[in-house]
């Protein structure tokens, strides 16, 4: 089928139908908040509304041609694979990553009810409008139109709506389980578009994340006699400065970061500080600083963790050489045989992603974006999308895009723009039509 005929067949986004579906989905957002153990989402509440739209066009209900597979690994927490068959075996493209869970929202902090869709001009407001129930509704509308108009395509078009994207405390529920069971294997035959970013431009790079915790011990003593104490707060500040200095020396900005348009290079910084409490006149015994490394995908996570541990081991060994703060500040009391010490631990780390800029899938996405949005400017950020790195490692040609707003991603008063979603639909149609040629 000629590409122009595909575009004419699929047309533009049916905004009334889209908004009606999104209204139902946002109405479920309270029940799909993902923050275990307190909040475990029930993604099948969203699945139900998607099926209400698509089943009339499915082989399940005899109306054809959509093939629908509702895959559940945990009660009430399903995934949905929807397939529009093409005529050429092995020719395929997919839209994946539209997740049916959301981050939490406290209604007391919002200017409007996060769990009910409200409309303010072009703004569609509510938790999940940008991330990611808006994309669930958008791709559902695309698959509905395919089922309704039945264009004769060479390519099979697959949509994969997933559970459990927003939290990794529980595994074996979403796309990780689908990959493990081989249910997405055939998607390796063509570009896989992960629809869960924002701002309408191709996101071609993401960062890895290494969460770290630095526990520091000293010696507790009265603050009026600081010469008899080892101040763990001062030790932490000086040690962290040294660690950061060495990190930026060993992992400087990488030349590929400019090619990919990363907003920042790799960074290592503290984000939390804890100590056991006590009086203002008491130098504490210990404290803990936590933070993360955000790593561009051109560096290896294992190399970084090994280097960080090497820094800490060296500081512990040479703690007397570390800069001090004032004439009585010290990190070892030799007459008492007491030394300050640092212990570094890591939580689960994930690597970043650099999309393949030579793949046809990328070039098709760029052309589609230019057609629909009016310009194309791929970007990269050191935010983390660990699931797509796992897909890339499994051999999928992953490209990413999204049509919500980065400014409202995971934020209070979340919203998306109806016009942006309409342009997103046009991008999808253009991708399908280009891949027919």
C-alpha cells in the first residue's frame, strides 16, 4: 500500500475519542500508583478500558483483524500485546513502553484533582497525562484506527502496553517478564519505538544511574573540646570533595556526548545527608551521605563502581593526608588509636542508552517528527530508563519518543497538550507509511 494511501487511511487523531478514553484512564490513576509496599498498582483497571476500545476490532470478538494477547504474571497486573498483521513475513515495527502505572500524587499538593481528567483549553490535566496514560490512550487510538480502516500493510504493527514501569522493587511483572518469555522476540525484526519520553523530539540517549551511600564514622565528643573528637561531618565533606575531584578527573566529558546532545556530562554528587541527632554542642559519632552517579552511556558502570571503591580505600589508608578544617580538626587520634573511617556501598545500578543513529528506525522517526512538528532536534538527558537498556542488550533496535511535557513529568499539576498528542499521532502514521516504502 502506497505511503500516501496509508496516511489517508489512518487520517488524524480522533480527539473526541482520545479524550473520552483518557478520561477513563485518568479515572483509574489513583489505583495504578506504583510505590510498594504501600501502593501496588492494578494495571488491569487500565487494560479493561483499552480492551473496551479494541475488542470490537479483534479476532477475539470476530470483528478482526487485531490479535490481542492479555499477558498476566501477577493477579490484576496485566500487560497487553496488540498486533495488526502485515502481509510480508518478518517485516515489523512496534510501539512499546506505554506503561499503565503512574507515580504517586498527593491531592493536597495539587491545584486540581490529580485522579480526574480536567480540561483547561489545550491542557489535559491529571496524573498520568504526560507519563504515561496519555500515551496509552494515544497508541490505543492508533491501533483502533488500524482495526477500523484495515489498510493493507506490508509491515506488522505491534503495540505493547506494559505494567510496572515506575518502580523496580517488584520484578517479573512487566516488560522484563515479556522479554524473558520470548513474547517480544519477533520485534527484533524492525524498529522498536519506546513511547515514554516527552517534548515531541527523539530522545537518543539516556544516563545510567549508580546509587551510592557513604557511611562515615569519627569519635563523639563535646564540641567545646573538638581536639578530642573526630568530626565525621568535616571528614565527610573533605572526603567527598576528594572523591568528586578524582571522579571528574577519571570520567571527564566524553566526545560522544556532543554528538548525542547530552545536556550534561556524567556527574557524581550527594543528594541526602543523615546523622543520628544529638545536641548542638555535641560532635556526633557518625553520619551518612547518599547520592548518585548519573553516567552517560559511553562509560562502563562497573569501571565507575570499582574506581569509587578505590578512591575510598585510598582515603581510608591515607586519612591523615586529607585536608582538615581549622587548627584542631583531625581524622586520627593516635594517642587513642582511633581513626575515622569511610564505608561505601551501592544500590542497584543501571547503564544508560545510546540509540543507534545509523538505523533506519532513527531516520524514519526524524523525518516523521519534522513532518508533524515542523522541526527535528534529537536530545539526550542523564535521566534513567533502565528497561530500554535491557531491551537494547537483548538485540532490539530501540528508539524513543514521547508527546507529553518534560516540565510536568513526575511533577505536581501534571498535564499534557491535546495538540501535542495530535502531532504524536501524525508521527506514528508517518512512521508506518515510510516503512511501507
